[in-house]
């Protein structure tokens, strides 16, 4: 457990007085730590330090195990509702034939219809690096074929030996 996650509770509390609340809203005011511990033991609950930096520190009498369980349940629910973005990559080349472009665009359209993001990449080999604008032309030839169902997130951009274009589905 990291220092940030460490919770000071029960006998680990080393202050003389603290402001004490009971889980549920009732406030006991400023009382000694021993009195707060006695009250927590009487109720069969834990004394948990909530704000150690406050003057005086704030503690709460609660069932800490139940609290942790509910917090973990909330985190699990948030992770379950999280949307995972899937990026599909379509690789093209400068010397690609028109029918091959149409075939790859057909796959890209299927991906966009399923809600996936599509990354078009043109790899420049050897002497093709002398004329990188040829890669951009290929991507600009592809764009009109998918613009009715996609949004150009990132226009064609030269990165290393690749020209990349990022397309997301329309909402």
C-alpha cells in the first residue's frame, strides 16, 4: 500500500483532540481521542482519521471494511462503463493500384461502420523518401471514399518513414 493510500485509524491516531463525526451525520464535536475510541468501540465501529491536516484533525466513526468494499465496487462499476477505443490500421503504399485502394477502403468502411477508428498509413521505401508528397497524394485519394461515414481526426502528416491519416466514425 502506498503512503498516499494509507489510512490512519483506531490506535494509530496520535493526536490529543479531534473533531469527531459518526457515519450518518451526527457530530460529536471536539473531543479527546480516547473518548472517540471508546465511542467507536461501544458502537462496534472503527475510528478513521479523515482530515489529518485540519486544526483540529477530523475523524469519523464508521465501518471501514464496508466503506472500502463500497469504494472498490464503485471503481469496478466505473471501469465496466469505460469505453475502449479500437484503432484499426490500413497499410498502403505509394505504388498501390486503384483496385487495391478500393479493396482496402472497403475494409476501412466496414471498420468505421462498426465504430472503430481507422489509421491509414503509407510506408515510404528507399527512393520514395525523396518524394514524400506521393504518400500524401495516396491518402488524399482515399479520403473522398470514406468522408461520408468518417471524420478526419488528423489530416495526412509525415512521421518518420510514414504518412499517417486518422479517421473516426461519424456520430
